[in-house]
C-alpha cells in the first residue's frame, strides 16, 4: 500500500498515518514544516511503515499542482491512496470585514484543495484504481453565522469530491469525503471542547482509514453526525437563526 498524505502534520492525518504504518504501508508525508514531517516519518518507521518519506510543499498554493503531484507519485514509486487533510479555520469576524482574509480561507480550503482533488482524479483514473480520501466538515452542510465562510469552502469541496466519485463510477478508482464534527485538534484550541459531541483525532482517523478502503462517497465522523446534520439542515430558518451557533 502506497499512500500520499497531503497535510500530513494535521492531527487527524497523523493518526491516520499511524494506522497505515501498522499495516506496513509506504508513506509520503507532504506539508510545509520540514522538522515536524521528519519527526513524523521517523516515528512511522518505528511503527511498522515500510518506508516513510517527506516532501516539502505549500499545498495551499494552487500553482503547478499537477506537476507537484506527479513528482510525489514518482518519489513514492506509485500511489494507491491519496489523503487530503489540510485546511484552515480562519476567523469569521475578521474575514467578514477584510475580504483578503476571506479569500485566504476560500483559496486554501477550496481552490487549492479542489485542484489537488482534480489532479489526483486524473492520476487514479489513468491507472484504473486507487482512492482519493478528503477530510471535509459538517460545517459545509448549512451556512451558520459563526463560520459560514469556512462552511462555504467545505460545501464546495464536497461537491467536487462527490462529483469525482460519480466520475469514477465503473472505472475502478474511488473518491470519498469524510465529514468530521467538532474534533479536539490544534485548529479548535480555545473553543469550549466539553461535551459528548467532541471527538478525538484517533476516532476520526479510524473512520478516514476505513472509508479509504470501502464505502460510499460521503461519510460522517463519528457517524451520529449524519442524523444531527439531517435535523440541522431541515430546521426552519426562523428557529435556526435564533440558535447560538
């Protein structure tokens, strides 16, 4: 198993990488922080990875995505799974006032991520196998006053991934979007993270890893979020607008 992880220093990606390592996979960890990637690679080798290499790249820059992806594939010697796990939350209040901040959220979470997804789809379709697994968010299910810019980027990403999944129908490869609920990662530090609805990165990573091998194009993590978001999506606007979310 050869796995490229885009955004390998994220908490969920790190936990998923450990699961792949336990299977003896060959891993390519991609991101900007060379020191953290090198430390992660060494740890994954100790955990059973056949190989664990690193590639330094600013994934939020949508330029030359196809060229960079092809270089990653060559470095790893081929690819079976691509996990896209990077993103930024941003600050909703600041992004509403400063369009440059809003543009950054949209560029990183949607524009660049969509480019990586489409480039990966071309690689997987050409070889007739493999999986594109993408970490999205339940925030994309309905625009909320607290984070609708971030949510919009994740909603767009879902449309891209699900569309690729349909493009792959009967061709061999797969695409899946995993939509976590609130998760205890560095991205959510400073929030009130108490309560049963908060998940640990390892819980989400287990679902990411499992769905990379099988299942439909959309998965919630944990699974109960499918039913919570079904309710949220169907609440009348008069009620939804009064909710402190």
